[in-house]
């Protein structure tokens, strides 16, 4: 069974470990200001269901996590808030856009992220928490972390758009220097 990455912080204290979904009850009973679980193995439906059921997610929200082609949305279940955010990456060599999604679950002192990407898109936020005793991220609550994760995802969307723009500019420059039918088709494809 795949593990969840667990990051805990309170009053300058910081700890990071890996836990199984069956061990969640031991951790969530400890008093802590901030607890972030990161789950990156979205091909293990049973483990996702275990985590979702432990946190009280509605079965339809669990389905949204398992099926990675959801629209961006916010689901408010009273004590639980879940946001679905698509993520995109650009491969200029293949002229290909890859779409994944991240689901962010916020409940009281817990934040759970389900990321369906090979690359750990949320690592920059984890690094800010690890920085040291004076890191402001260690003393804040999950609502701030929730916003920090969303802010990072928006920034990554802007980087994605910049990468596509740069590829288009390069293709247009190449096309103006040496017009070839294949390059014209590639430019048309990306423009759409």
C-alpha cells in the first residue's frame, strides 16, 4: 500500500514522515497546528478511498479524485472544503500539453493534497516550511497553507502559458526565416 507524506508543524516545530492510510488515526489525534498529508499514488483506488473515508469525504468527491479529468471546482461539505485544480505541462519537442489535476482537501488542522503528477508540483511550498525555525509557514494554520498551495498552482499556470508563448514565438521566427509546410501546420496546431 502506498504511503502518504505527512508534514507537521507547530510553534517552530517541524517533522516530516511517511505514513500508511491505516495509521492516520494515530496522527490526527495529536494536537498540532498544521498537518499536511500529500498523496501522489492516484492509481491506488483502495488507498484513496481509505483516505477519503477517514476524512469523511462524500463518495462522489472520492470519485473526483480517482478520475483525473474533472473541471476546476470547489466543494463545501461544511467542515470539509475540497478544491479540484487542473495542472498543465508543455512539452515543446512533442508539441504536447499534458493535463493532470490536484485535489486539495482542508479540514480543521489538516490539509490533504492528492496530486496526479510525476513531478512534485507542491515541493516549493514544502521547502518553505522546511526552511528553518523562523519560517512563517510553520506557525500558520491550514487556511494559510491552503492559500499558499493555490497561489503556487496559479503561478505554475502562468509559467505554463509563458512556455507556450515562447514556443510560438520561436516557431513564428523559424517560419519567417524558412517557411516549410510542416512548420506551418505545427504553428497552426499550437495556435488553436
